[in-house]
C-alpha cells in the first residue's frame, strides 16, 4: 500500500531521558492516524521529529520515499508536512487574519497563489471562515493577543490549512476547547482526509479523536506499545495499563 | 617545566578572577532571568566606594569592605525596583535599561576624572610565597580561595536553602514558581541585589591586582557574558568549567600572542559557543526549548 | 482638568481612518493634513544646507552629524522591529568608516565609489559576523553587538593595524560639505520612507511575526534565518553608509568610530522618538543630537545624560515621543459627561 510518510526506528534522547525510543510509523494518503499515550510519553517529541524541529539521534524520516531526516522545518513545509502547536503561540501583535497571511507568504503558498497583495488577505479571510470564525466578525480583525483560547486553536488550524498540507500533524488540537467547539471541527477534519490529505492527531480527547481517526498508535515511555483500529487497541491490556488511573473513553 | 607550572598557577588565578567577576552576573541571570548589564558599572562603583571608605574616610579594612558590599546590594535593590521592575518581562527593555544604568555609572566616573594612578585598593594579605619555584603573592592565593569558596557556597545555597530552592524554581519555570507561592518580585529583587553584592566582593578582591580603571567595568561585562554564555546558565559547574577554560586560555594567549589578546579570547568564546553549542558547554536548556 | 462628571474621549479623525490603507482624498485640506508633516520634515532636511550663509559652517557640520545619527537611529529602529536589538550601532558605523577608508586608500578608489563599496562591504561583513547569533532568541544578539565594537577597538589598539590609535588617515574628501549633506539626506529619505514601506508590506508583516514567534514562522514554511540575515543586511546599510560618508568628511577614521557614543546615542534617540515608526527614531535623533552638540563642553557627561534619558523614556514613555505626538495629531479629544 502507498505510504506518504514513514518514520523508521526514530529515537531522541534529552539529557538522559529517552523521549522517543525506536518508534516506527507510517501514514497513508487520506488516512487519519491518532497518536495517544499518557503525558510525557513522547507524542509531541515525535511530531517535532517528523516536522524537523528536533533532529533524531537515530532513525530516518521518509516522505514519499525521499529521505528528509536532515531537512529543515521550512523545507518540510514546502513539501507539504505541516504541523500545529500544542500551546497556540500566534503572532500576538498582528490581527487574526494577518496571522494567516504569514504562511501565505511562504514558498509553498506562493507556488499555489502567485503574488498579489489583496489576494492573500482574501484567502486568509476564507480560511478563517472555514475554521469557524464568523465572516466579518470583530474577532477576525482583533489582535491575536485578545482572542480567547478556543479561537487561538482555530487560528492555528487556519495557519496550517493556509499551507495546503499533504500531511497535517495536529498537536492536541482539541485541548482547551469546549465539547461543542471541538465537535464543530470534526466535519472539517473528515473532509480534509476526503481530499486525500493525511492527518496525524496527537490527542488526549479520545471521544472526539475516535470520530476522526482510522488507526491509532499508542506510546508509553517513548515506545510504541500498540497500533491498530481504535476499538481493537483500546481493548488491549497493556494500553489499559498505560492509561491506569485515567478514565478511558470507550471508542465510538 | 617551570614555564608549565607558572602558566598553570597563573591560569588558575586568572580563572578565579574571571569566576569572581562573572559570578554576580550569572547569579542574577540564573535567579531572575535578568541580564544585568549594569554589572560592570556596579563592579567599578564598588571599587571606588571601597577606595573612598579606606583612603578618605579612613575606615578599618573589614568595615569598609562590609559597607561596600552592603552598598552594592542596596544599589542592586534600588536598580530592580526603580528601573527593571517597570520594564519587567520586556526582555529587550530590561537589557537596554540595565545597560544604560551601567554605562551611566562608568561614564560618570570618567567625567569625574577618576582615572589616575592613586586609585588602587590594598590587597587582603600582603607578601608572597614560592610554589615550586614560582613566586606568587598571597593576595592571588586569597582570590583563588575566595573564588572556590564562593562557588561552593552558591552551589550549596542553590541546593539546600529554601530561598535557594525558590530562586531556582523561578529561574526554571516562572509560572510554576508563582503557583508554589514564590513571591516573584521579591525574589527577582533578591537576585539583582545578590548579584550586585557579589560584584562588590569581586571588586574588593580583584581590583587590588591593578589600578581601578573605568574600562575594567566594560571588561567585566564582557567577562561575565563570556563565562555565562560558555558555561550555560543553569549549572554552577558549567560556570566553573568555563572560568577554567577561559582563564587558562587568556593566560596562554597573553604569553604567546601578547597581553592585548585576552579580550579576543572572551569574544571568540562567546561567538564560537553561541554558534556551535548555544546551551553552553554543560547546559541543556536550549535543546529543551526546542521541544516547543 | 475639567470638573468631575466629565471624562476625556479620544476620537480618530475621519481622514486618518479612511486613509490608512486606501487613499480616498476629497480636498486639498485633507491631502495637506496627511502629507503636511512629511513635507515639512522634507523641507527642513532639504532646505537647511541652503541656509549656510546665515547659519555658518559650524551648524552645517552639526547638521551633517545630525543626519548621520538619524541614519544610525533609523537603522537601529528597523533592526529592533525584526527583534534584533543592537547595543552596538558603532559596529556598523565603524565598519562602514574603516572599509571606506580601506577602499579609498588601499584600492585607490575615488571617494564616492569608495563610500558605496565601504558601506556595502561593511553591511556584509557585519551581517556575516553576526550570523551565528541570528538563530538564537533573546539577548544574544544584543550581547554580541555590544562586544564586537569593543573588540575591534582593542584589536586595532593591540596590533596597530589600520593606523592604530592614531586613526586611519588619508581618506579623500567627497565633494563639498553640501554634497555630503545631500547624500546623507537622500539616504535618510530613502531609508525612512523606503524601509517603512517595506515594513508595512506583507514582508514587513513577516518580519514582525518573526519578532513575535519565530518558531511559528518556521512552521509556516518560511526560512527565518534567511529573512533575518536579509533584514540585518538591509538594516545595517544606512549605518555603514553614514560611517563611510563621515569618514570622507573627516578624512580619517579612528578607533572612536567604534566608541560607545555612536552606540548609545542612536539607541537613546530611537527609544526617545519611539521605534514603532522609523520616522520616530529619526525625529528622536533630530531632537537629541543638536542638544548634545550644545552640551559638547560636558564631555562624557553627555553619555551619562543619554543614559538617563534612555531609562526615563523606557520607564515613563515606552512608546516614545513621536508615537505620542502622532496619536495626538491623528486624534482629537473632547470632554463628555460620564
């Protein structure tokens, strides 16, 4: 089967702590993959490794068969590997829609849009509408610093979508959102996979996650301990043990 | 053999000197995250204050030294509340404001004409000893001892005491520290005051090696920056190692290339370390920061 | 103060609101209202050299220095907008001066090409030297810009190269005083209006975003390092150019080109004027430098005074005087009942 993105036995150690330890992973086109695991199990580090913000000590990252292990983050974005951040850190001094203009200045967006001053803002406004900002609402023009948390998360998503992602890695997109907010984004995510884009979701909110993903990978202490369809994986003993003391939601 | 021993001993002394000068800056930066560019200014100010108390007011030596250290701590506290506090959290404004205060001190002294040979401080101990054929005055031994002692003291202070713990918590994670009930402003003020007091200690110990000159204040900042960058900010051991490396390096450089080259070593250290290993030789912070 | 029960309300003037982006101007009055301040500033800059018969040569030289400092301050403000806070504008100033001298004396170039080459080479050399710290956040850039000019002065003193402590003499003059003045004024206008234009464009937005959150910009597929380098190169150019032109003015470049005064003065000027607009920095320099000329007799006490001004402005008026005045100009106040 065709694979867009492959991680081969990647490891990363931080000051003696093995954050990610020999994890292999593959993502197919149009697939939504969930990565779950307790806090500190290496989920975010794995995203950092895949998107190039951290270099692995060992292992390789392949994108459509090409070794991109040593490519810069911006180089990977140009190929279509786009990520969001767990804690949204917008460009605080810029109005919300200008936040989305920034990725539209990148080479990847340039290849798609061409130049044009007004066009970028137009596209940015469309994207904001797509992630649930009301058209022409005050929130669109406010400095990002004044937006509530849920809006910042959606702004972050819009920033990613502006880059026309082939593989979109979302780091705890739903955290800090109300259930209503979170479920309002689910159709959008499902539509993205329908367009042939691959999603990788790192998530604690399993209820929402299982509505989107086809497959989950479970990490614990930096190792992959299980992989497979959500219902099957959550039934496993070692997964339950890793989540001990945590309420495990039944897969939908 | 004699050459080697002499380089080793004087390198050690130089390392101790560098450590003493940098300790205050590093402590302030480590505790409150404030890059106190006024450090060099306070260092020289302490030198002149001590000189005044000894030569003009004719205070006994221990009293003059104690008063100098107390004065520096007071200036540090004032500096925090009057200048740094209003621009807190704006990192660059903190740099600009402390930089301006430091330059103001130094240039004020220059304008007052405090640049002649009469300005020198007495050594703590006079006389000299001979170690393996190398003559060394006792004062330099005092410097080495003091540097080692202060280094140890700070290490212990950071590990063991409650204030130390609070300070460390603050340096590493301000929000957590706040949640733990660490009073942020008071701690930051203590950080600056402690750093300034250490600058005064350094002045009393190091300045007797020569005359008090204004440019030493700029050098002090350079030294502090070089050591802090080279050693990383979070561990006393890193600072120690950086002091040894740079101390030996400058002594070697001034023997081989000439005395003017020691500053080049500091600067090279800054640039090379920042380029190759920005977290410092023993540091881990920058890499952790990359985890986002 | 008005009596209790009233509060002050600030309103944007209509023209300003309409004309921020789109130019909808209906009358000469409105046109003048927007262009007036710019035209006034340009008139002063372009007109002052013509007043030589009345002002005498001394104040004309002061004007030259003022414009050079305005360039240094504008350069500082531009770099600050990108998140690069320089504590050593004298690095750029000195590099421009020394490299112009080298181009003129060793390469035997005529003075104008020497200045152009010196300024360009200076910007390239400085940007190259600062490249290693560009990828670090926080204070590291400030720290190295602070250290480098000190270091260069020391090296020149130690090795006695480039004229040592005596200074590097023999730089040919560049035309007359008036020509040098107009060269700098032209450079200033291009810098203030051109760079401001750049900052207001989408790419300027990018530079501001880098200051806010460089990781987010990288995640948006933009090579931050390359952008910062370019910004540094562009931002250094006005300062190196000023250094080059002043070198041809004095016919000599000394270690004093790397002195603290050329770092502290532009910095204070830019903070005083406010660095949010490049023009603010220039206005700050225009206020501060003539004042400092008047106080020349006080020697290094002036540096102390700049530092005091710097601290007071940072603490008291962080947005700067220019921004304050600009707001007043574009808004009007009225008293309304609470």
